[in-house]
C-alpha cells in the first residue's frame, strides 16, 4: 500500500494564555496543546510541516508565543517537520514576531502583515495574514493579493497549500459568518486556475469544508474549544472538545482528516498489520 507523498499537520486556535489563566474561566489551552503534542509524539509517521493557523495566543502576549514555540519545537524536530505560523485576530503582530523569533520577515515594521512562503520537498506553503489590528473579521489588502498573484505565477512541483486564519466562505453560524474573510472575490480571482490544492483556515472553532473557485477550503479542528453549529434556537453555544487536522497529498488528490483528542477509552487498539489482514480476508470472501 502506497502512502502519501506529503503529510501536513494543522493546529489552529491554540489560544495560549500565560500564568495559568483559563480561557473563559474553564479551558486550560496549554494542557490541550500538551495532549495534542503527546498524541503526535506517540505517532511514527512522516510529517513535512506543522501549520499553526492563527489565534496562537489568546491576548497576544510575547510570553504565550514563547511558550508555544518551546512546547512545539521538540515535536516538530522529532517528526522532521518545518513549522509554519499564521496570524489570527487574537494575535499581536509584534508579539508574534518577537515571541516566535521570526524576525521582521523582510519588513522594517514589526506591525506589518505577516505573509510568508515555505518550501518543503517541492510542496509550497503560502501564509497570508488575514487580520486587521483592532478588528475580528478578516481582510486581505490589495498589495497582499498582488503579492500572492506574483508568488503563484510559477507553479510549485507539488503544488501549493494556502493558509489564512479567516475562512473565505459562508458559515451557517451567524457569528462566524459575520467575522469571515471579507471581499473573498479578490482572492478567488487570483487562485482560479493556479496550483493551489487546498486552503487551510481556522477561526470558526468547528471543523468544516467548502470550496472557493473549485479549490477545497478546510476549516481546521480547533485546539481550544468547539462551537456548536446546531445550538438551541436563538442561542450561541460552545463546549469542551478539541483536536487537530491531518492533511495528506496522494498524487493529485488532497485529503483532510479531523483528529479528535479526548479523554475516552479505546474502542479498539491493535497492530495495523492485524487490522489489514482481517480486512483482506473479508474482501476475499465470496458474496
């Protein structure tokens, strides 16, 4: 059985705090991150990149970014994965750059949008800063769209993953829909016919999928807490639950998988070879 040519892990909406602060008075986001990293550390897979797609820190503190980097880097090193960070609406551009030791990324202004290009084994990962300081909805400025168009002029050998925090698509939740990426048409015109294989987002605090100009849009599983897309009438509800996403590239096919990390007993836990042998025997049985 042939595995994927590339595997990427997406973490989103980590919302790390400092000093033991609990998000909404109950969510220990540092503990959530530790459990996700333990989950990854128990895996022997090959990973090309770990993408952290926005709202890394809950209030933009430098200490929270440093904590994230300190916790994440050993896992990334063990997996041999590059780490790609993206800005979210809870993040602070200067704190983000300083705390993650990203430098100025070609800009003399620590408060400039953080846009970046990463190349991993022929796969291109383009990060766009969809934030506007002081606002929670998303926006791409004209010069960012122009920059993206220039980047995409030359196709990458294995194509491109585009990363931004705000989904460029509609949402069934009024609050998320209100705070989505505005003016998605400008982005759509640039990526149409390009080598972009998938757009990876966060922000919504639920797992979802859509498409823009025929390109899949994946709204990654949140690491802090989940919103409820089917709350009681007239209510906005969120609850305990978190996870991450696995993105695999098989030839021309791109597959996104949500991974929940919860305190639950295993339904089954057996060697993969045993499971494959059982499935093969079932497939061999005559009708």
